[in-house]
């Protein structure tokens, strides 16, 4: 059971944020606000969501993309962070696991995930 003061604080943090429904296996495009000196810009980070963990305002998700020379790059984002401008679901993946850590060992065609087709 959680403290009622913490719950009320978390509810205030959650208000005003619209986050799309996604899960592990989906391809996401995360628009991140980056501050360089006194300038601010938005950079897109697109990759496969390999895990979602936590609850409430502490919820995080991990996105893995293939960088240069087929080197995998993973980044963990807090779901309710102010630095996240937008989250867009590009593809829905059909997977049978909640955590896709096995993707770290796969490359090329072996790392493909089937697309979830809805009628």
C-alpha cells in the first residue's frame, strides 16, 4: 500500500500528459528535447521497445536501435519525463515475451519481429 500523499503527488504529475499505449515489441519514435548550452532542440530516437518496467511516475521503457556498423544502442527513458516531447508508435510487433533482452544477441534478419496485423 502506498502513502496517500505520494499518490496525490503522482496524480498531479500524470495530469496533462498524453502517452500512447505501447508494449514490448513495438517500434517507437521518441522525440527527445536536448539542451546544448542555451539552445534547445528536438532529436528523434527510433527503435524497438524491448522492456517496460516500474509503475506510476517511476515507469521507464527501454528502446534499442541499431547504430552505425551494426552496433546496438539502448536508451532508457522515464515515461513521464519533461524531456520527452512526443512518443509515436510506428509498428506494432507480435511477440510472446514482456522483456526482449534476447534481441541483444541477434543481428540482421534473425532480429526481425513480425508485425501485428489487426482486423
